[in-house]
């Protein structure tokens, strides 16, 4: 088991990528603090991990509240005795053109999607640095590498997450801490599947834009997080790993040779 005797905390792990990551890390031996604003989801995931023979405890927390962030770090340490892995994954998404988005919604996006990642990292470092050991993984996005229509706030915070990752990595590398990010593309999480059902044509267009011709699965991102959390990534620091089915490998310009992905 790659994560035997290690403790992981994953925010936003009551569903989607966070859920898949919690279960994947637990299967590799980690004790997992399953943290989510949706208490029912967190309890379900933790229960399923325990049923499968793993170790997990659930906590309801809103990472937009600094006191909740402080409490979730303490919760993990109190329950399992230490903290080795932090996966910042929770998000609050507001859509709409930047010129039409309210200041309040933009601030809330930053509060949960970037500021909370910083504060969670800061609180985790207080535990990890004295032990000179720790792995922090941030969920960024291909939307932090390029812009998407109607997702201006999300684009901004995910770009920020990537550079927050780099800054953490260089400042704490010599204290035994590694910090990396994963940049998922279109992943079949509950919100994406809800959108796909509501706007089937948009779902089809998205699939056509991905060279692999399909959405990614949450477990495919969880596998990347597992690698970054493990000793197999011992010399990987300050990196962002793109997992998008080849989406960002394409410039977006139509074929000039009359060939496409199925030629």
C-alpha cells in the first residue's frame, strides 16, 4: 500500500473528484478525513470507505469560513494523530459574463476557490513543517490555463491556484513539503452531468472538442492525486499535471488538411 500509515484530508470530498480521491487514497492505506459542506455526502463517503475496510471520518465544513478551516485541520489531527496529505478540492462556482457578474458572487468565488486554499495550506503547514513531511495537492483546472466563456471568475481563481501551488512549493521545499496541482478537463462529476442532461447539445459539442472523444471519470483524476501524494512523486514539486483527454493539446483551429480526430 502506497499510503500506509498516512493521514489525508480532502475538502469537497462528498461527491465527484473529492469522493473518488478519498476512496482511492483510502484503498492505498491512508486514513481519510472526508470534509464537505454537504454533511450527508461526507457521511456517505466515509461510511463506504469504512465498509470497504478503510479508515475514514466525516466532517461538515464550509471552507469559506476561516474557523471551519482551522477546525478541519484539528479534526484530522485529533482523529488520526497527524496530517500527511492535504487535497484542496472544494469549489463554489458562479457563471456569467464578467460584465454582468455581481461583486458579491465574484468575491465568494475567490473566497472559497482561492483564499480558502491558501488558508487551508497555511493551517496544514503548521502541522506538517515541524515533522518536515507533507504533500499538498490543489485541484486547479484547464480553465486556469486558458479562458472559458461565462466562467471568468472560475478562470481567475484556477489560474491563482496554479501559482499558489508554485509559491508554496518553492517556499517549503527545503522543509520537506511538496505542493503540486492537478488540472482536470471536462470530468463527469454531478454538476457536469446535470448540465449535460439539461443541455444535451452542449455535452455533445464538449465531447467533440476533446481528442479522446469523452468526458473524464473522477477516478482518473483521483489516480493523478494519488501519484502526487505518494513517494513515487518524491521529486515532483511545484508542478501542475493536466488530465484533460488532450483538450488543451489542440489549438482550436479547424483542420487545414480535411482530417479530424477520426480520420
